C-alpha cells in the first residue's frame, strides 16, 4: 500500500487556508502542525477510551474523499462519522491564534455526541487539526454538562508514578520489618543457646 506523504508545514502561519480544490478526489489526510490548546480545547479531562475513539474516527475519515465531504455526504446528524462546517456557532474563547484561520473556514469531525470531536481547516486534502474538543465546547449541550473549562485531572503517568512511590515506601518499610524480626529471631536463638549451656552445666 502506497502511503501519500503530506508536504511539511514550517509553522502555523504558512497554512494557505481557503484554497481548497472542491473537486479533488484524494482522501483525507491529517496534520497536527496547527494544533492549539487553551482552557476550552485540550486533551485533558478525557476518558481512557477517548484517544482510541479519536484514532478510529481519523482512520475512518482517511477513507473519505474530500469531494464527498464538500458535497455534504457526511454532514447529516445521523451520520456515524459526522463532518460539517460551522454555521452560527459562538466560540467560547478567542479566535484561533493563527490569524489566517477563521472560525467560518473551520470544520468539525465528530467522534460522538458525548465525546465531541476535532476542529480544523482543509487545505487540499489535508485536514489541519486546530482544536481538540472532547467536551464539545464549540457546541455545548446541557445534556452533556454544557460549556466546561478543562480541568486537568491526574494523568495516568502521575497515578502510575504515585503508585510506584507508594510501593517503594511500602517495600522499604517491609524490608525494615523483616530485618527487625530477623534480629529478634537471632537474639532469641542466642538466648536459647545460652539457656541450653547453663542447663547442661
């Protein structure tokens, strides 16, 4: 299988937004060169399955032609893989830091109604991801908690490191306990040996 490689992007400002050839038959590719993070759009606060679902969604989107997306084939609310442009949406934060990216040029690729999706812009067949939106903050829904600022939880690495530290301390404590019991046992053996000598004499 030949994997097409996207041309590298030097920095965010070099993305030539708005120059999409609608009739292109190439399939969607992804770039993370334009990713931005803030208090509303971030990867913190996701469940353990979110990343896996994201990559499943991106894999499915990679089988779609850009021309099909622009034709609205995947924009319906009942579409499992919903890809749509933004209309009449109120951004909870400032516009993207990249001055060349406008909200009206952005698209959403939805993971699910409860897991939000990703927002970005198309250039040719490359989808430049700008925001990760697991909380669905660009389309806040009261049924899913409404607009939420991302509060970074303990990460899996932090939890793991805390558990390792706890186990090291517990191991140290138990090692000391074992040594103390061994010392007591040796003392008892010496006393028993002395008592035996005294009784024989």
